[in-house]
């Protein structure tokens, strides 16, 4: 039996060069989706520094200009493509990738 899939959202809702939160749970999203060209990246919304959500308010995950993911609690900065923290209190640690597939324009987590 293959992985179980959970629908997270629709690919069209992820803006080019932007990020959105998916899989809401209470006031926080469990997953961050980012689109860069024809590539989609999904990360757990969990800072490795202190295991809290990254955004200050919903869908605000990126630095000014959108170059990288930022944890707004302690200013950790992560590469959108690799999840690696390159500045801040968790430098050298990484966000956790979420395995996924896109089927007919829908984003499905594979767990």
C-alpha cells in the first residue's frame, strides 16, 4: 500500500514567487507552500529553533521582497528551495519538507 494522501489545497492558489499557508489548524497553518517558476516547495510551518509557527500573521512567511522564508519570532532566515536556515538562532538547521504530489491541479500531502 502506498502513502496516504491528504488534500491541502489548489496549486492555482499559490502565487508565483509567493507563499501561502495550507492545512489550517486553529489560528496556524501546518504547511507552507511556495512557488518558484515551475517548482513547488512544501515545508512544515515549524521553526527548528523553538518549534513555533513561522508567520506573524496568516500567509506572511517571506522576507520583504520575498527572497527567503523568515521566522518572525526570532528573525531566522531560510532558503525557500532547500529549507536551510542561513541566518539566525537556528543557522545550519533546516525546515522539514512535506512530501507531496500535484494531481489535476490539487496539492496532496503524502503521509
